[in-house]
C-alpha cells in the first residue's frame, strides 16, 4: 500500500492512542471463521469465483494464487523483477489484476492485466501512462492550504515534504471491479481516483476522491515538531482509495485510507460514486485504515479496518459503524452466497526484528 506525503510521523502514534477506535459492546459476535488457506504473504486482495474458487494476491511476494476448496494454494501468476501483484477480481471465470513496478522512491509503472482462458497474461491498460498524461488530482491542493510564506519557511520539509502541493503523477492501482458490460473499475491509491476501463482498454477518470482534512492541534504540532504558526490550521491529506464495490442501487462504493496519517488514526471513509455523473458523497467516516469493502444483497456493507483489528458492518442508509468480527489485520472482504470471505493477519510475517517468523496471512470464511 502506498504511503502518501502527509504530516504523519511516529510521534502521531501517541495521538492515535488517544483516538482509538471504540468497538460497541452491544454488537453481536460473528460466527467463528473457517480457515481456508494459511501461511500467505501479504494477502491484501481476494476474489471468489462462481464455483467457490478463491484467488488471492500475495502482494509483496508478487504472486497471484488460486485456492480451491480442500486444496493447497497454487500460483497462477508471478510478477517479474519484484513487481507487486494486487487488485484481483474475477467475473464468471475472467481474472483481472494489477501489477506495479517500483524503485526506491516508490511506484514507477503500473498496469491492469487479465488472464485468458488458456492462461495467457494480457495487458488491458497501462495505468501509469494514463496518470502521467492526465494526472486527475493535479488541481487538488494538499497540505496546509493558504499557509503564509513566513510560516512555510519554518515547515520541516526534510521530514514531511512541502507544506503545500498539488497532486503529482503517481499511480498505485490497488483494487479492481468487473461489470456485466466488461468495464473494469479501478481504485488507484496513488492517483487518488477511481478509473473506468473499457473492454478495449480505454481509460477515463470516473471520480477524484476528496482530500482528508485534519486539524493541527497544539498537541499534534508539539509531538511532531511542527512550527507554532500552523496550530489551528487544517492539513489536507491525500485520500488513498483502496477498494471499490458495486451496490444494488447502481452506485460504486469506495473505501479511502486517509493518507499516511490514516495508518495511525481513524481517518478512513466510505464514499459513494454515481456512475453517470461521477458525483462523490460521503457515506461513513472514522474508520481505521479501511482497505476492503463488500456489499450484501440487503445493502449492508462490510468493511475491513486493517489497523483497527476488525471487520465492520454498515447497514444500508446508515452511517453507523458496528463491529461484525474482531480479527487481526484484515484486508480483503468478499460477499458470496457461501458467506463472507476475508483475509486476515495480512502483515504478519518475517521482519528485521524476527526474520524466522513464518508468513501468517490467512483466507477465511464467515458463514
């Protein structure tokens, strides 16, 4: 997942502790999930086909794996040169996914690809090329809007980047959704936009997601070493869209993480997007790093909170967030007639401090 330019810093962890997500005690406990696959490496996205076959991306390992009931995961695609593989979706057997190449400074190339019935991999669209040409959020101002020159001169740019800037070319396609007509919708976490790609690979911008306002309090400024002149100002972070689902009302529903600070505080949201006009409306907020969304036929939404330690549900027509299940590091959520599928423990695995720790990602199903 892309970490955007923001005023986030490790000092904000202390602030995050004071704004922890509260889990309503009255929520009914979800049924215990059945583990379908384990020892997965960063399984950030998943898709379930009509016959119950699951496809899961191991993003940081650069792999797409197939999980059949009762069988071990099988690699069906592996990216080259350490490329990240993610954003998988499946529609009546058609597999679509994203691939992103990065260097030390972040993503540099990105594509949406698909796998033919004969197993051949084809590129549907070059997403980074579109971003370099169009840059949909180029007119959006991030950072402290209207900051004075005197105050900007005091801003610690080495730690936090420029005090204000507009959207720069950056693409990290994070999720895909296929439709009956063959259109592929893409939530691009780097572009801060939702794209629509035609069956012939033509890309258009459906919507740019709004910047995330965060008030700079004296506590936040003091903990992060920001100048006193920004206290009381508002910092506008990048939204970072992470997943997209189609509702029964014909609208798209998109999760946004809330930028780098959204990885430490509950700044995430769910937005609806009208397909005909691209109009964006906020549905719910206060989510802690939401990265997956699924919608049941009833209209109830299920959203994973990667750093909130739970999957939540939001009833149709409501903005109230309630706990569905408490799970560690959930990411993908997929609704099917067989139940709710999810990936959990997605960032559990080897680290510099614990190199022998085995990959802990799981694919589970709630009945």
